[in-house]
């Protein structure tokens, strides 16, 4: 009888840890991305190149901000669930459905942000051949958003399992 209660408290704690890891990765990626700039000298002209000069990096910024907002919301829900031992909406399945669908959508947004970041970084590095520090930071930001995607994908599996148990 004690086994079901330990597994029911373990899953919310694990889910909260995954959300915290997601948040940390997204925050690190945001810091790296938004502070990324380089001054290039082309034909004796200095050109300041910043992350928002690359359209793909703008999309990555959108994915990061959306991911941070969603993850903060889920962290608040997770803290409540772990501390109180019950979900905020214990009467209905609305929050379980929200978790299920929102986790899927957020996973896709972070996955596409990862692809955009890696794609732009590799293409621009090959095209320009200069500013390797700028592109290395782009790769670092892409790597952290990739980790955030992986953590969110695992959280998505947990939300799928929680919904299937309830139904």
C-alpha cells in the first residue's frame, strides 16, 4: 500500500526537477543568445553584428521566451503539487489535458528553435567564414535549447502517462 503513494509523490518531484532543468537551460540559452555580438571588419569598415540581425535567431528568442513563460507556469503548478500533495484542479481533468497538449506544443516549439539555431549557425559560419566567436556562441545557445527540448520531451511523456492513468 505504501508503494503507490511513493510512486505518486515521486512522479511530481521528478516532473518538477525536469521543469527546473528546462528553465535553467532556457535561461542560459537566452543569456548566451542575447549577449551575442561581434564587430567585423570588412573592407576597412567596422560592422557590428548582433544576434537580432539573424532572422533565425529572432525565432529562437521567441521560442526561448515562450518556453521560459510556460516553464515558469509549470514550475508553479509543480511546486503546488509537490507541497500540497494534490493538483490545483483536483476536481476535473482540465489541467491534465492542458499539460498534455501544452507539453506537446512546447516540445515542438523548442525543437524548431533548436533546428533554427543550429541551421543558421552552421550556414552563416560557412558563408562568412569570419566571426567564429559569434557563431560558437550561437552553437552554445542552440545546445542549451536542445537540452531544454529534451527535458520538455521527457516531461511530455510524464504528462501523457498522467493523463492515461486518469482516463
